């Protein structure tokens, strides 16, 4: 039996991918605990894993309770996605020296204290540039505690996710990791157009944001001619703040149906926040469509008692399940 402990679990993308792959490998597993301070994300997690204990308390108090939940015969796996905003390239205010960055160090200390058999810690790839080199320091501390470690940089499109998402994983194991290398999918990932072309389930239209008159005009302009994926300055439709020298060139854009989606964020309900326009229709994406682009199956619950803004935020923060599935396949196959 493999027991999964998911800290900073969000809506459960990491656990979803682990359970997906362990099921394919015919290995018995359970998600024992999910912890996240975001109560809305935790409610989505609980809807997917109803047998799991779910906490919204300070994650730093979890150690003793985790150890009380571990069964003597179990193989234990920690999944953790400590807040990445402090390391994100989109954070120009406190990037590299953000109080949230200390949670990465705490996660490593917690992993050693509990003594998990396997540890998977996810973050943005820019963490390697953060003050104090948190991932390098983590490798040293884990090695001193008897863990073998590997850094794994994954691209969504390499593991079946229809999205250009980049994430860096630190994998630690009490077993040797000689030759550990996550395999790239033989078949190319589907494009965002292919993923969104499939018929949607009953909740498929939920959460489509209303567009202002100005944004409706921008959408109409992009869809009026093939190959228009960003509103150009020449169109005269951009706000004054987005002049010819604008730095955010992906703002007021739509996805290319023949390509992968850009990184889905919590701001995907705002046309001016990125290239989040639907690839083939003059609108933004529904919650279910965003979930598909993040590699969640259509039967993954998006409870209606969690608002659309909160669900969109949870989706933007989620680990695409295909990423952790690829790591688990390498660890356990």
C-alpha cells in the first residue's frame, strides 16, 4: 500500500496524477491527507478525494499528525507544491526574496522529520534563481539525511498536457535513483484546439466570463481573420496603456488552435491578462475547458459551492496531473 500525503495540495492535481499512474501500474494506493490554507481549493480537493483527511490549518503544524497516520507496512509518498509566486517571473515586486519562499525550506525539513520513502516537490523553474538557492540547499540537506535526489524540469507538452507549462520538480528517494530520467511521451500532446473540440459535459459552459463591449470588439477583430492571435496596436482597439512598446505582448490575445495553450493562470478570466481567448470562439474559456487544458479529466468535480473566481484561481495554481503521473511512472514502473 502506498500512502500519499499532499501538502499545499491545492485542488489536487498532484495527487490526481499520482493516483492515475499508480492505477495504471496496478499498485494499491490511497490519498491519506491533503493540506492547503486555501479553503476553496481544499473543498475541491475533498470533492475528488472524499476518503482523504483534508486540513486548512497552518501546514507547518502537520508533522505529528502525519506520523500518526502512517501505517507501519506502507510506502509513503510526499507531494508538495509550496507557493511558487515568490519565485515566479510574473512577480516583479518580491521575486527571489519573498517570505513565502521559506515554505520550500520547511517542506524539506518536514520530509526528513517524517522520513517519507519518496518526496516530490514542485515549483516554477525560476526557483533556481531565487535568493539563497533553495533547491540547491534542499539537495544538500536531503543527501545528508540519506536521500538520493534528482531535478526534473518538465514541459507540459512533453508529458501529454496541451499547455506550454514549465515546472521544476525535486524528486527525493530513500532508494538509489541511478539512471532516473522521466521519459517524454512518444505521441505528441494534443493541441489546445483538439482538447477543446471534444463535446463538453453538462457543466461545460459554467464560468464563461462576460466580456465588456470593448473586449467583444477585440475578440471579433481576432476571429475575423485567420492567424490573428493578438490584438495589434494597429487595430486601434488596445487601451492607451498598451502602446507600441508594450512589454506584455501576449495581453489581449487568443490561443492558437493548432498549438499548445499558454500557461494557464488564475487570471485566465481576464482577456487583458494574457493569451486566454478561446481558440475558435470569440469568448474566454469556461471552467471545464480550463480544467481540460490543465489535464484534469471531465469527471473531476468542480463543486458549484466554490465560486467561479475561486475555481479559476485553483485551476491556475494546480499541478497538471500528467506531470506527476510521468514522475511516478519512472519511480514505480
